[in-house]
């Protein structure tokens, strides 16, 4: 397919709740939405770069710059035989995986649409629905944490993840475990702990967590391996895993026993599929992370999570949990912790252009110069 033109939208949608993590808090979902056009079809990608460089060093502005000045000029006007042709075309641009991930997602959606099949089946997905959990931001008190967990357990989510940081961990976990002795429970520190916290972290073994996500610095694979030796709880890496190479290294070092994949963080589907190959060979479970995505990114997450190695519940909760009004239809809603995998062509959801334009502040068209 010849990639003809692209449109970048800068979007801001109000979140229904304040989301507090160890790296910051937000009440707005701000992102770039990318449309790529070919042969009368439109592929859609949602960039997960955030306003501030707190989860990742990429931001909305760096992604916009790199997409419009570097990535799109490298690919517009080019003929691709497969979406797998994309990564070599943009390999000259180093890093900027979230920007690349949005483009890659749009191109996979486009190819699946041109074949008239769902993106899930185009990728080799094997599930009609995916199991989903929920990621709960830090609550102001242990009682508020228990209340929030109760609400989401009642909604049927298959795993509850609590954001934690030093000073906001064991007391919350104590209360939540006492109220819910049998739920599948995990924590995510987003890199908030340090070497001097090892004993404290190991004390969380008593909460029988399914895993502990990214306790230490994102570049400290070796310290995660050292920490793993002191823990019964498996470590799951999020921020530290940006590629199949990172995954191989992390597994070889013993830094983790579970892997969280986010399409944006790893730069797209080709890399996510390569990571799947690595974990499959090692017998390690994968799950699909989330970045509070709107409908386009959420639909991509569901397609990704339908792949065979994604055996643990992901973070792709119901759209209505986050937004009063989403930019796609039909809405992506889970029932009993199961999110149906859309069957329509590509990501299987359509843009609601009226809703999108209400939330869009800027729109940039990029066409091939030829
Ligand atoms: O670490 O998984 C994370 C959101 C933004 C950035 C990083 C993370 C998250 C979440 C939310 O945990 C998951 C979701 O509900 O989309
Ligand atoms: Mg995480």
C-alpha cells in the first residue's frame, strides 16, 4: 500500500477521576491521534506520549515534532508490502518509540482494513475476548483504597493493581488484603523505590501479590535482578522493557518473571511480536499495559492482548471508566472482566468525528511531497 497522507490531531479529554501515581497526577488525557490514508482507507493510531516527560522522556510535543518532521516524511509516498516494512524505513530515527508506535499502529490498522479482516486476526490473535484488570491510582487513605477496590471488584475486573510508592504501600495493602483475601492483586511502583528499600519491599511478600510492577529505576536491570533474589513475589517490568533485546537481557539477568508490553513503549507491533517470541521461548507470561488510552489506543490494546502469549489480565478496562464520551463507536466495554475483541475490519471501531472535533485543539495535515 502506498501511504498517501496523514493527519495529526492534538486531543484533550477530561478523565472521570484523578489518576495519581508515583510520577505525578492527572485529570486529563492529552494525546496525539494519527490518521494515515491509503486507497480510500484510513488507519488509526493513538500516541501514548504524555504532556510531561515523567513516565517516559517522550512528550506530546516531541512525538509531534518527530512524526511530522522525520517519521512521516520517511514513509509518505512509499509503497509498503506489509506493515513489517515500516520499522526498517524509520530505523534511521533512533528512539522515539512512542512516536513510532503510533505510526506503526496506524499502518497495521490500514493493512488489516485493506484485507477486510480484524486487526486481531491479521496479527495472529487467538481470543474472542480478553481478560482485563484495572489499575487504581493512589487513594488518599487506606479506607478510600478499600472502597475503590470494592467498586472495581464488583464490576468484575479480573485483577486489581494498586499504584504504590514509599509511604503509600503496606498500610493500603494491609487494608485491601484484609477486605479481599482472595482477589488477584498486584502493585505498580513506577520506579519509586531504591536500594535502601529492599527489606521493606520484601515485607510485601506477605500480601501474596501476583507480581510487583517496576519497583526500581527503569535503567536498573541489574538491581531488579538483585531484588528478585530477595523476593518471593515475581517482578514484572514495565518502563525497563523497550524492545525484544531489553526483554532478552532482563530474562537472562533474572530481573523479571512477568512482562508488561505497551505498544507505544516498544515502538509498535513488530517489536511487540518479537517480544512475544522471546517470552514464549522462555515460558514467561505477558500482559498488555495501558496508558489511559482513548478509544483508538484502547482498541489497539485489545487486539494486542488477543495474541497467544498475553495470558494475564491487562490494564485495558472499560472506556466508560475513564471517559464520559469516547471518540469511537461501538464503545469498548468489559463485562465480568472480559472485553470482547472487535470483529470488524482493522481495530473494529469507527471514529466519532463530531466527538473528536469537540476535543481537538489543533490539526496538522502532512502529505507526501511527490
Ligand atoms: O505504569 O502502567 C503504568 C498509566 C499511565 C502511565 C503508566 C501507567 C499507567 C497505568 C494506567 O497504570 C493503566 C490504564 O488504566 O490505562
Ligand atoms: Mg506500570
